[in-house]
C-alpha cells in the first residue's frame, strides 16, 4: 500500500481545504514510487479530477497499460474530458451500452463489461 486515502473524503469546499496538502503530498509520494517500481497495469476507477492527471502521468512516465474501469459519465453530460480519457487509456471498460458506444465513437478501445448489479436485480424477487 503506497498511501491510504480512506480519510480524505469530504463534501463541500470548506471541508475539503484541510485535505488539499495531504492529498498533494500523497500523490507526489505515490508518483515517485511508481517511477521506480512500475506496475504492469494501472486501473483507474471514476474520479476524473485525480485519475485523468494520474493516468496522463503514468502514460508519459511508465510502460504501464492503462485500464479505465467505470469511466466518468462524459457520455451523459459533458464531453470535455473525453479526449484525455481516450488518449491515455489502453482500454476502457464500460458498464453501459450507450457509454461503450460513446467512447468507441470517440476512438477509444472499449469493452462492454456490464454493470455488476444487473444480475442481482434480475434475480431479486418482484
């Protein structure tokens, strides 16, 4: 474990301010370690504010393959980060068919993996 960010969540600007410096310090520590001990694969999950810059860093500084599982919902509301996601990801694992079609049309290598709760809901008593 390179860093534990379990206590670094907040809602609202005021609550987030004390977490900025520890977060930046942890990211710097993790980036430094990953240059020395590259993973074969880096899996990014949602959280574009951190994962897009981190994915770019990994793409530019390591030979690690980048897998984006649960990409941000760009396809629903805003496509501004889509070029970054497509460019840095070796594969984008999508939960929804429309999401997979969106990223595929934007040039992404996409695999539709489905939503992990779909089978649970299908099997639930009605």
